[in-house]
């Protein structure tokens, strides 16, 4: 009997709560509420002032609302998504100096009330366009702790043939002679200043009478805003099929970083490799 009474009371209480909730919902004036943008603006906080490629930004979408997007700090073209105006494609104007931009978004609900603005700061790197053929020539600087002797030739709309990367390191520190190969393909994004080296064959060497094949993989940035184009590459050299590269394997015992870097400038002057004096060799290579 007591269980039946408690059960009946529970059912009555549940109905009362549902009725109260529905009454409150019916009394809520959806047309006059003031929206709040939760989560702020979502999108990259670092980009390029290229004037070429749009970057996607968004806020939480609410049906029936409109969204006002503005950019300060640099000129920009803003195109809102036609289906979801809470999403915008922003193309920042080209700039030869680094710029800090601020994106501001305000939501206006169906009733006309507007939210407080939300903002996102975007650090834009300087950018000056370059044609794919603008990379052609001899590049010098530092490459894997050696003076660089790299040459580049365009071989497609967004592809470059790179020759000589890491050869000073492999022939001197690694004590192996390059007997074939030496050229690989690097993909260039002409819109955002980046390059990519998909893992691929780079060269064949000889050590103690035996041949060894190697692969390369990495990423990088290009910059055309100075007096000459520059490239900054981060990469490693791998035995064919190996999971770890040479730098990753021999750092920090013998090499200062688990990756190789090349900081290159196009100057048209082909230089010889220079032997460094700061790197020690693994025992089996001495």
C-alpha cells in the first residue's frame, strides 16, 4: 500500500514539473531575448597577409540570427556562408610587414537585440607573391650544420626540383659519398608561403664499398618580402623505410636537434660545402 502511495505521488510530481516547465517555456519571449555568442570566434590565430587565399572563421550558429563580421588592423574581404552566416571566409590584404588583425563578430537575434561583440586576434605574417619560376637558381646559407650548396628548378605549376640538400652533412659527418640521385620534388603553396616535402627517395650513397639508399621528408616556409627570396626548411634524412631519421636517431648525443634545418637565400652563387668543427661522429663512423 505504501509503495502504491509513493508511486502515485511520484507520477503526480512528474506531471507537475512537466506542466511547470512547459508553462515557463510558453511564457518565454523568444523574439526579444538578447543572444550571447558562446565559445567566441573559432579559426586560425596565425596566417599570412597574402591577399590571395581566404581563411575560414566561425561562431556558433543560431537559426534566425544574423551575424556582422568586421576586421580591423588590415584591409580584408569578408564573404559569409550563404547557408550559415555564422561562418565567414576572410581574405586579408597583402602586406610587406607583419600585421596584427582583429576579427569582431556580433550576433543579432530575430527580435532585433544584438549580442556583445566577440573578437579574435590574428597574427599575420608578411607576404609578397612570387612566381614558381622565381625559385629557380642557386640557394646558399646553412644546411644541416654545413654551408648550403642547393640548387632549385621549377618543374610544374607548384613543384620544385631541389638538388644538393643535406649532401655536405651526409658526405662529411656521415662519411658516405653520394653516388647517384640527389634531387627530389618539393611542393610549394604560392598562396600562403609554405612548402612540403613528401617522404621520397633523395640519393644513394656508398660506404665501405656498399650502397645505401636514403629518403627525405619535411616542411618549410618561403618569404619573398626581402631583397631576395628565402627558404626555411625543417627535415630529416632516413634510411629507406626506416621509422626514424638520422637527426632524430643521433640527437642529442651527437647532433644538437632531432631534425635538420636549412636556412637558404636565393643569390645565384654556387658555393662549396664547408666542414664544421662542432659535430662529433658516432664511434662506428670514426
